[in-house]
C-alpha cells in the first residue's frame, strides 16, 4: 500500500493516477489518501498501517515531515523539502527516507517552454512547493526572486511588484495553493496587465485545469502551463524511488 499525506486532500488526483497505474500494469497495490490534521499524526499512520511502504507528501507538510525522517537524499537535503517518503521495515525497525521528485517533475515540464531570453523568474510563494521550483530554476542559471505576503530579507512582497519587475521576469511560477479547488476564483495578486506574449506563467496547481492565475495571465498574451504534467512526472519518479 502507498498513499498521500496532507491537509486538505480533496483537490488531489494522486489516488486516481496511481490506482489507474496499478490496474493498467497489473500491480497488486493500492494508493490511499491520508488527510492528517497535524504532521505528528504521521507516526500513528505508519504504525497503524504495517502494509504502508511509502507515501507522497503535499501541502502543508513538505518541510514539516523532515524531522521525522531517518535519511534525506542529497537533492532533498539541498532543496529543503520532501514530497516522497520510502518506508523500510527490517527486523522490526522502521526507517523513513525522504526524497524530492517535485524537482524532476518541474524540470521535465519546464524545459520545453524555455527560451534564451528567460533569464529571470518570479516565484510566488515560499512554502515547501517553492523549494523544488527555486532549486530547478537556479540549476538552469535563471535568477530567482521570491514573492511572499510580507517582505523579508529573502523575499519581496506582492506590493513590491512593479511593472519593471514583471517585464524583467519572463517566468512567473505560482507555488501557492491560491486558485486550487474549491477556491477556484482566487489568484495571486500581481499586476497581470504588464504581462506579454514573451512571458511563461506556470501554475503548480493542477485542479482546476485552468486556474484563475492562468486565465488572467493568458488574457494578456502569456503562455500558461498547469501542474498536471508535473504531477505525473513526479509520480513516476516517486514510484521508481519506492521500487529502488
């Protein structure tokens, strides 16, 4: 058995994806959703489900899960967030190893859209999902500016975004849950009117298929991309981690 922890999980397509994969490939496994109100509940979840071999991690636990892990992959350590946990149960000793397949999913789905002019990126949000996005962008030599609700030493605020900042940053990635089902009319508060056809606006949200962020961006000519392909890519990578 495999699964997904997070809170809430009503938006998730992971169970549909994995259970279809298991059926299509004749794999005798199941994938379940485990909404937990607090990250500390993961201990009971693992103890109460001895058949659980691994799980994905989503909002808001991608960073909070780390203290519960015995091992971190080099990439997860560098990113500072985990979305895949593998469970090893040997001689009644439980070992949890943390990995990040979000980086694989984001990189693979971003590359087809890149152009030589895309040298700067705005990353909206500073939570666990943003960590893999920032890691990938920086590894590609793209300068990243993070945007948060409040200004800090490492981030600008939404109020700080000027027309010049929009023009200079041809990649804008929404890593917040704004616009995720059921609150589908919400969108990050940026000056969309300064977007152009040279911009790529990528939303890691995948439910709904067209988010308010994407709709507003497309209205001004930007290329838009949702997170569904990223979900599929990271899920395939997660399966490979669990089978390794």
